[in-house]
């Protein structure tokens, strides 16, 4: 790092339904693109070049929400010293779209790589998918099949040259108010679509469309192609990314209120459709409440004039 510039690590959250994913792309609205636009409008980035140095940690698809992601950016040291984290966050908050929350920022060293995290946490609300039905105690056993280190080729959209070996540290039920609404999966890193393809396999087992043995074979024999489909992005949340210098903040005390879907023989398709629309808003509200508690900054006491 030069004396004239400083490298910053920051954390953000966002709602994904208005963006074509997180990573910058030509001619479409993305989260990274919005961040670069605002940084440039504030003249915090070098405008003499088309290159940028604002990088995000985890890539997310269009429609996927994020409680906590992270990244790095480089700015002039003189500017950083004048801004302070509090002023920087407030200035960005005034200019970013309301569905992007710039949560906190710290100075980091040249060696810190936001893509190299301790682990990442995703949550998927399976009950948002049509016909979801909690299968009982065997649900936890099915989730455990996805734990461990294995070739995840059959549960990913594999990019050329990408190593398919992934380590899943845990895969457990997501429980709210005593009701299992989906699952939480924690891993060191994930392949493209891995969580959504895992979610679809779990959903299809839960409604009886898929035999658990078939899923186990797909895990144990990646050389034999299996395609169980891709679950919708609406119900997926990147819950957080954990680093040594930016540890993942604890979740607010559970339970949270998330309305159960309508049940019973008299329930109409239109009723389930309306419930899903309301449930989408509930997830967004959940994230806004989480963001309201993440990123507390130290109070700066000003000297009083006597």
C-alpha cells in the first residue's frame, strides 16, 4: 500500500430482485455497478481511467437477497482520514438505492482477500416453493447428505476450469417459531447455483418426487450426470460471510415472525399465490431489521467549548 492511498474492507447488504446479480455487467443494473457509480459521483475513485478497484466477495444471482456480503475498495488516504467510517457510511447511504445497505468499513492490508473467507452462510425458505411439505424427522437426515467434502458437479452450473470439490461444514433445518421453513447451509465457498440446485433436490425429496437414494448417488458418483433442477432465487438469502478481521455478526434472537402458508383442503391456488407475495415482503422486512442492527460504529465525542 502506498502512503497516498488506503485499502478499505467494507460490508453491504442488498435486495436482489432489482439487480442482474452482484457482479458488474455491461448495460444492466448490478450491485457492484451501483456502488461504483456512487463512489465515482462522490469523486472517491480515480475518474481518469475506466478501470475500477471496487471488488465484491461473493457473487450472487439476480433475485438473490443478501444480509451480509463484503468487498474492498481503494481511495486516497487524505480523503479517508477526513471522512472517517461514520461520514463515509452516511454519504453513501444518502446516494445509494434504498435496497442497498452500506453497513461498515475498516482499513485492511494488501494481503487481505475478500474472496478468501472462513465460511459463507446461506438460508433458503423452502416453504416459498409451491407444494412444499415438511417431511418430518427424516428432513435432517436428508440435509446431512450434503455435508462434507465432495465433488459438487451435479449440484452446480460448473464454469470451465473451476474446481468442483467443495466443503460443506453443515446443512441444518431453518426453524422459525418452531416451524421448519427451509434450511441453512454453511460452506467455505460455493459453486455457481450450488445452493439453489441443492434446494431443488431437497424440495423434490420433500414432496415425494425424488428418492433420497438418487440424490446420494449424485453426490457419490459425480461422473454420472444428474440434473434435479434449480430452485427459484426469491427465497435464497446469503446470510453472511465470515472473515477473521470482519467476523459474522450474530443473528438477532430467534424466533422471527414469518407467516406460515395457508393449509387445508379448502385452500385455493389464488390464496397460496397471495401468501407467497406477502412472504417475499416478509423476507425483505427481515433483512431491513437485520441491517438496522449491523454495523454499529463507536460514538465520537466532541470537545465542548467552555
